[in-house]
């Protein structure tokens, strides 16, 4: 790998170790020209198979963009979204599979999003779980009420939300 300091074409590996969760390898490298050291991380690339047959590399940013739409007008910060993106990616990586159908990414988002914000969760779930009827919403809302009575009762501001096209 090219040296990030002097752009020399090569570097040598001094040390390799597997990260704690086993999903990545960290390598300590040294440039033979300038002798400076740097670290690289090697991780499996997760490939997403979309419904239209297209494959693309998994993107945490894309997860965050999709969730951000559902969070419009909700008390959710960029830090909350970044953490959610990390949880979704960590969860998917922990499965140890290289290829993921796009629908499973939507499903992997649901758990962390339900904990983050129940309204954003309902918006998101209505798209990804294909809610057809009012009863689908009612069932899900009952479930949320059972899980956290205090949070479901406190209503935030009401504003109309346009349902966006699913990203995945
Ligand atoms: Zn160098």
C-alpha cells in the first residue's frame, strides 16, 4: 500500500492483528522510504443485492440518509443518527455474511430505530413492512404502547409528513 506521507508506492507490514469482534484485521505498516508508520484496517466488503438486480457496496451513509428522512421534525440529532448507523452496520457485520438482500437492511434498521424514536419508527416501518391498512398501524402502536407506556403517550409536535420512496 502507498505511503500516505511521502506517497512511496510500497509499505511493509510490521504487525497484523484481528480486531476484538473478529470482523476486521488491523495492520501496522511502515514506509521503507520515509520510515513513518501508519495503520490500515481490512474489512470484508458487504454487498447489497437490490430488488432491481443491481449490486452495490453496503453504505452506512445511505442507511443514515434513509433514516434521516423518517426522522424529519423529530427530536433526533446527527449524533443519534450516526450511532444508529453504526449499530445497524455492526449488527449486519456480526452475521459474517458477504451478501445481503436490500430488504434485510431495512429490517435491520427497525430495532435500533424503534428504540430511538417511536414516530420515526412507525414512518419507516410503514414503508418497509408494507403496512396496507390502519389496523397494521394500530397493531404496531399497541405494541409500542405496551413496551414503553410513558414514551408513546407523550405526543410531539404534529406536522404533515410526506412519505418518501424507500432507498433500499
Ligand atoms: Zn513514506
